[in-house]
C-alpha cells in the first residue's frame, strides 16, 4: 500500500490525526450489544434495516455510527433523514462529515487515498463531496453538529474495551486497518503499539470500504481489528448487502464470520437492505454519467471484486 501524497483526495490533514493513547479513557458508550455502523453512505434502506436489526437484539443495545454516514444522500430529504437518525445515536465524524461541515479545506473528499487508487477515482470522489457539500449548505445547524462530532469513541461491552474509529488508530482517514495492511508482517509493530497505547481489546473501523476481521496476540492477550467495510454498499463479489460490526456479550445468531476477544463476541453481520429500492433511490440522485454513478454503480449492482474469503478472520 503506497503512501498518499499532498493532492486533494490524497492528502491527510494534520487535523485528522490523533494519538492512540487518546483512546485510553473512560467509555463514552456502555452496552451489552454494540452495533458499529461504518460507511452507511446515505443509504436510507440500509439505515432502516440497521434500526430493525437493533430492535431485534435482546438487552441493552447501542448503535454507533463511525463516520461516512453521509455520501450518496444528495437529496435534501435523504440528507435530513440520515443526519437526524445518526445523531440520535452515538456518532463520530468521518472524512465526509468533516469536509461537508465546512468549506473547501484543500483536502478534497478527505479520503487520503493511497497511490494504488486511480487518479480518476480520486477525482470522482472529490466531485461527489463537492455536490454533497452543496446539499449540506441548506442545513447550517447540521453542519455545525457534524463539525462538533468527535473523531473517536470508546465503548465498553461486558469486560471488553472497544475503540471506535473511522480510519485507524492514529488518523480519521488512516488506512492502517485495511485488509492488506493487517496482513502485512511489517505492519505488526505499528499494530502492537496501537493496542498497547490505547488499551483497547477491539478496534472497530471502516473507511477503507472493504471488510476484514483479524485477531492478534501481542503477548497481552487476544485483541482484534474489525473493519466492517461498508454498511450501505455491497462488500463481496456477487453479494448485494452491507456489513456492520457487532460486539456483544451474547453470541450472534446470524454471523457472517467472527472472533472471541476479552469475553466478547465480535461478528460481522449482513445488512440485508432492499437492494432494488436503494438502487432506484441512488439513480434518482446519481444518474448515468454522474461522478457517483461512474465510480460506484457497478459495485452497487453487482458487488466489488472482493471475495468474502479475504475478510475472514485469521490469527496472526
């Protein structure tokens, strides 16, 4: 994975950065079951399904939106619905929320894309962000609320401490929890340090848009990174559902894959939203020839070229 450069969409502003030790703090959220919803991307149908999933859980349930809950919701009605519901729950800001909360910062979409992402895809993301910012300008109170959201949250689920981030352990737009990075032996020292300084048992992230669950043991007991990929888009080749991360004191009944960490069950759950209705809603805002259609419609219709096997847990 190549490092980003300073161009809009590839740069990582210094304001996006934080130290892993800032997660060594009292929990912001406590629950028996935590649903971490990263990358909703303005998918109203996925939002409805996540709320229904939470309602089916027994005991004390919390939902945490860990950034990029906005993206494709360029219509005012969809933007207002997503904003209102996300802020009813625990929420942090991703690069999308950070950038639409203000005017152009020079960071483009704020994705900090690595160099193996094409310039064309970066330009499309910058164009999507610009259009979404136009929508957000009609919601000045919402923009102020987004600007005030934290970059990290800490949750306690049973005896397990969960660090909820958008990107990785040190940056809102970091790619250190991407599947390729998690499987890179040269990355292990950085991961060891992130867990040691934060004192969390689980990192729950998103941002990279593709999922992975990896367990590690750095000599202090098992820990894990759970990257849910995207709640509001397909995550696997030929499969049209989103994914969220569930951390609970109770086992999941419908896990795609999971691990056990510090007494908690950490699982990826499918968000089986109404894919046809979502496709129609997407096309109403982003018809053929638009930046989002060119960049994302093939994935929305058919899934990415990413087999589920690449996300499955493996110990390292």
